[in-house]
């Protein structure tokens, strides 16, 4: 007759659940620490051969925009705008990649590790 209810292994499940909770709490602390560290980092990208330089924080906020004199052509504002956009997007991409890398390190074992 099939056994109803309960967990395989009898009373081992509550101990395993405690270990799982401790691991989750430890992972959460590590993620919070990693996120705080990431937020203090800066990511810089250039466009137009260095004519435009944009720096963003790990919080994905623009911190600075630097323009070289040759980037400022009153007759060609569109190129300057395009360079600012390109540099900003690249710096934000770097910040996003660093964030994804951090998350990958923290959750690396969770991808397919569950038995269900």
C-alpha cells in the first residue's frame, strides 16, 4: 500500500528546510553587499573617437558628460547628440553587465539545481 503524506526520509525535512532558509538568508546578505558595492562603481564609455565621454554609476545614473572642443560643431548638433546617446548607452550597458555578472555569481547554483 502506498504511503500517504509526509516527506521521504521522515523527520529529515525540517532540518533540510532550516538549512535551505539559512542558505537563502546568506545569499540575500551577499546580494545586498554586492549590490551596495556595485552602486559605488563607475562605468565610463567614449564615442566619436573619444570626443564624448559619459560616466554612469552602478545605480545607472549619469554622473558626468565630457565633450572635447572638436565635438562641439554648431552646424552639426545631431552628430554630437548621437555621440552622447552612444556613449551613455554603452556606459549603461557596462553597468548592466556588471549587475548581471553579480547576480550570476550569487544565483549560479539555482538555475536548474532544484529537484522538482
